[in-house]
């Protein structure tokens, strides 16, 4: 279910957050679908349960999941609004990265080709981690 790199400089909980977000965004995990319990997922991935809990807490803070006391964590319905705070952050990051890429010589056509490639990979579900 998850492919975590323990040798990565990126913390395991962040890798887990990214994987779960990707699965939610690409509809691998459906709205109101129950996520594995902290204990079960920790056993499956052989990592500390506190790491799973931290990832779940982060996803809940970002609005991707919600928790029901005594029942578990579930996928939240994503409300895609133009003014969402998270979307504004992503747009700001993209603006900086695109400006930097253009400064280093990347053309508009190359940027568009990259966007198309990412979109195609998302549709096929075979996105690789570029980090």
C-alpha cells in the first residue's frame, strides 16, 4: 500500500502524509473510506505508531481526513474552492518555482510539456517521487 524510503532525508511521517494525500486526490481512497488503524498500519509498515498518529494528525489538520472517536479515521470530502488556504500556498510555491525555472532557461513549452506529463501520470496512477 505504501512505499516508504527509510533512507530518505524526508521524515517518514511526511512521506506517509504525501502518499495518503496522493491516494485521496487520485480517488484510490474514497470519501468516507476508513483508513487502517494506527496500530495495524504501524505493524504493516514496521514503524512506530506515534509516526502514524503524527501523519494522521497532520492530514486531519489539512482537511484530508476526519476522526470519529472510537471508530477511527476516515477520508474527508475535499471541497475544491478557489480560495482555499492550501491552494493559495501551492500557487505561491508554484509561482516561485516557475519563475526560477524560467530564470534558468526553461521555456513556456517545456513547462507545459511537464504539466501534461504530470497530468498523464496522475491519470495512470504511476507517478514517481521526484524528490
